[in-house]
């Protein structure tokens, strides 16, 4: 039996008879032979690896998504290769670096530039995007704008009118991020309720722990907010920690809403907008595996639902706070009328 025949059996070639295939596999099992992954990739052009690009992969929301991706890939015989992107300069080369190393690419929150998409397509590497809309690749998304509206509307329904927003600045890594879309939903809910947007209540910072700084700024205002919508559970929980350090109580002094419903949020009793993080990873992996089997998934657009989960970090404003908010609203409105009146 020749080396070429053995190679064809190991690599799954159809040009070998069933009897020969069985004999080769029996010998392989008897010897305990395991194919060299690098050599096999060179001979077949397949690495049996899938790349996952995950900006800020230590974020709880990203970890939850990876929990949905990893088991499915392993069950399908693929190795997961993780590519982290935390700095803008890393984005430039990350999409090129996967070529020749993976058979397919799942990217979380970070959309490939058009030029990189062309290179990936030319290399025969299918791409699926999770947590970012895109017109040229298969996507799994939620409606972040609607989620921001849901969170803010909950606070408005409780009677809050001075509602702050804490989120991420638009950066060179993400571009228009989920945080900016959730902020748009926050603004939409205020506008629908006839509540003016107050720029001093919108606090945007680069990714990181800035909750202490934001908490100090909010409570240094002449009329502090009575509620805050944070664009992620991580930010919301950091905000609660910062408030406690200031001697403030949640929800007595400030109601707090997050976004994601990560595991820690459930233990902390955080009111949040829940999205199916693990399911989004699973759905993305399923689409990518379908593409690797030759199916056309380019037009696949999967939209997952959101749910407001009310727990213990939100409540109506304390007695007297509503009146103070309404007086502040009237003063602001009078000021706007005065500014728009002819002199």
C-alpha cells in the first residue's frame, strides 16, 4: 500500500475504494497515528482552524459570546484561534494576519474595511460579523438603538427626568460602536417624552474604568441626575461601586440601568437590558460553519431580541426629587424660550 494512498485516506479523498479506506483506518487506529496539522494544512489547503477577532476580549460580554462559539467549533472539529484587538494600530494588520492561518473568520463588533474584505474573499475565507451591521457579510445583531430607548423609557416611566448617560467615545478601533447606538436610543426616548437633552448629563469616555470620575462630575452639578443609563453592565457596576465610595445609595440617590445582562449583573441585582450574548456567538458560529460547508450565507441577517430585566437598582425618584426635576425642566424651557425670543 503506497504512501499516496494512505495520504488520500487521511485527507478524506473520494478516489479510494471503501475496502482500502477501511484497511488504512484500521492500521492508523492500531498505530495510534495522529496527522501533523501543519503538514495536513499544506497538503489540503485547509487549517481546520477558525479565527475569532474579539476587541477587548476580557470584557464579560465578549466572554459570554465566546462561550457560544467555542463548543460548537470544537464539536465540528475546528480549532479556535483568538485575535485580540485593543489598540487602533492593531486593527490595521489583524485582518491580513489571519490569511493562511484560518479557514474562516468570525469577528465580534469590529467590521473589516472593504479592502480587507476583498483580500479575505480572494483567499477564500468566509466572514461572519457579530454585534455590527454590515451590507456585505452575514451578521448577527440586536437593535442597540431600541435597547437604549427601552432602558431610558423605563426610567422615564418611574418618574425620572434628569437621566444621565455613561458610555464610550467613538474610537479608532470600533468606529460607531454599540455604545453610540445605545446613546442614540437614549436621546430618542427623551425626545419622545418631551424631555430636553442636557449635554452635561452625557458622559463619554474612552474604554476603561472612568466611573469614579463620572460620578464626581454628575454629583458636582447644581442639580444632579436622579438616574443613569450606562451603555454596558460593566460600566453600570463600576458606577455603583463609585457611588458607594461617595456615600451615595442605589437606587435611593441614583437609579442605575445597564445593558447586556452578564452573569455578574444577575448576582448584583442590576436592572439591565438583556441581550442573548451566548446565543449570538452560537448563531455566528453556525453561520460560519455553514459557509465553510459551501453554503451561501452572505445575505444572512439574524436579529436577536432584547428584554428589559427590572431588578433592584432602579426605583422612582425620592419624594421631592420629582418636583425639583420639574422645576429644573421649567427653568431650562424658559431659558430656551428666552434665548429664541427676539431682542
